[in-house]
């Protein structure tokens, strides 16, 4: 950027002082730029001097996708999550699966895996629709994260197994470990 004056007090602060600050919004609004250079020109009566700082912003993983199978089930169904083809020059560290029903701010981590293919049991979806929203965050080895969109699924409660578990807990049954919820 050579037009710093148009962004002063938005992304840049201290352009005419010895302390210079660039806010995170400069980088977040320009994710397509990975190589950055900040250059300072000092003007003195007898000379002009320059100094520069070059750095590379870590780019998040890219070019992958995520899917889930099946799209319908109960709290005891084993769902398969696949997130193939993600690439990052630093390498992929892990995949984190989050779920929520109606309010994304209430999302909860369900699982994480270093493998792009993993299986999970999911909590029940929305009380009225059984819908459970999902997202996978893919993280590289230097902690840059990207969001992998994934289909919402329908996850119904299995009242028979829930009632069986409550009965076994109430009666202190020794066969409690056979209940799918306990497993």
C-alpha cells in the first residue's frame, strides 16, 4: 500500500511518530496477500535513509471439503466425517467438529482428530426438527484455521435406550455397560 493516508486511523496509527501500529483488520481484510513489506523513509537535511520489514502471513488450509454420512440418525448412530484434500504448506494438524441447534454462539466441540476420516456419535438435534448444524475447523501446524462447511443432519433422541439407561442406573444393574449411551 502506498496510499497510507487514506487508511490512517482505520488500519494505521502513528505514521508521523516513532511508533507505528497496523491493526489486525489490515491483514484480515487482505487475506489474499501473504507477503508484506513495511518500509520507512527517513528524511534528514543531508541524507535520505530507508528501512524495511518483510514478513509472511501464515495462510490457512485450503482446497478441501468435508462431508458426513449418514444425514439422518439417532444419538446412537455412528456418523462418518470425511475432510479429504485439505492442503497447507505447513501441514495439517487436526480437524475439530462443532455442533449447535439454533444459536451458533452455543456451538459445542463434539470431536477432534488428526485424521481426515473419523467417526462420531452426535447429540440430539433441535427439539422440534431434530436438526443439528455442523462445522469442521481445519488447523495447520502453525495454528492457522479455516472453516470446512458440512451438511446439517437430523439426529433424533432414542427414548428406548435413554429409558433403559435410567432404569439400569436406578436399579444399579451390573449390565449397565451394555447400554449404547454408556459405551
